[in-house]
C-alpha cells in the first residue's frame, strides 16, 4: 500500500464518462475540472488517462468530509479505505493525495504537480480515479483524490 502526505496542499475525462446519472449529477464542476487537468497532464507525458470510478468517489467524499470535521488534512484511516476499495473493486494498488486551501482546480492540481510525492501519485501506474472537493462552512476547500489499478 502506498499513500502520500503533503501538509501545504498535500484524452480528458468528460461528464459523459461518469458511470451513472446519479454520479453525473453529484460530481461538481471543480471535481470534473480536477479530473480533466490530471488526465491532461497524464496524456501530455504519454500516460494513459484515468477513468472515473464511483466507488472510489464515495470513499473520497467520505474522507473529505472527515477532514472538514477535523479541520485538518490527513490520511487517517487510509488503510481501511484502501482495504475496502481493494475488496469492492478488486484493486491491486491504491494511492491517495489530499489538500486544502486552494480555491480553483488549477491551483490544487498545480500544487500537487509541484510536489514530487504528489506528482508520483498523479503519474502512477493506475487505471481509475476519483476526486472529492468540498468546502467547509467558512469556504475553505478540502480535497481527496484516490487512484487505483
């Protein structure tokens, strides 16, 4: 298992590729833009693009809400998320990156790409991803992106 910690942060996917109407309606424009930017970066360096996964999305949302409740970014319970995701979707390898305090998709993706450990996750040997971007009551955004193969 592999996870990343970063304390300061931490062909593209389209809405049509989202797996069901429920998730198409639920995925925010910022989340879609993050997915698109990550896939644009991957494609620009010759890597496969990642498919959105609704199971990973549920886990990303759950973790983002937990970080908001604690008012801190963390990887608490990553082992459980990774294990549960592995069982549900038969994943072989799971990675997670987190962040907060960015107000745009470009801001968080650029911060992740400037961090060697986050960039390794974004550029990793994965097939699927999902990202959650949610604001707390004060408007501070928190992010969780999960990757797996």
